[in-house]
C-alpha cells in the first residue's frame, strides 16, 4: 500500500506568514526554523501520531495537498497518466530531502506523489 505521508496547506506568498501564524495560534503548531524560503515545516516528534507536513506558499494559491509515498516515482506518474491523470508538475528533486511530482486526478484534485527514496545531495 502507498500511504499518505505528507501534507501541505498553501496560500499565496503574500499570506504565507499570516497562514503560518493562524495554524500556530489555533493548533499550537510549531514550525522549523532556518529552512530555505521560510518553508513552514511543522515540527513533529517522531513518536507523535499523524503525518508530517507544512504550511507554505504556492503560485497556485490556496490549496491543501496530500502526498502519497511510492517506490519509483516515474513508474507511478506513468500509471497515473494511463488512468486519466494530468501531470501538473513533473519530477522535482530537493537534494538530500525528497523527489516529488504533482498530478491532477480525473475529478480535478491536485495530489502530490513522493518517492520513498531520498535523492542524493
């Protein structure tokens, strides 16, 4: 089974700080410090329930994304296309962290797909 392994709650760049403040003040979320572009990764203890995630900005505007973890990103992108998905953003590598892509399912939902392997870097 390919689990949902990550989430992102995004808004426009102009609202990123306010959005992070909202989630911090409402749900007591704490965000990692000193990440590139002030990426709002939610701090989570390893033994805490739930999945990891972030509150950030997107040029697509307000959206909530889930990321499904797979073994072999490109093979799953091909499978998604065969089953009616559109690739919104092809494979993107963040060296030493993650390889991911975004697809639009047949109903129009944008969903992230992330490789279980960490790219070198």
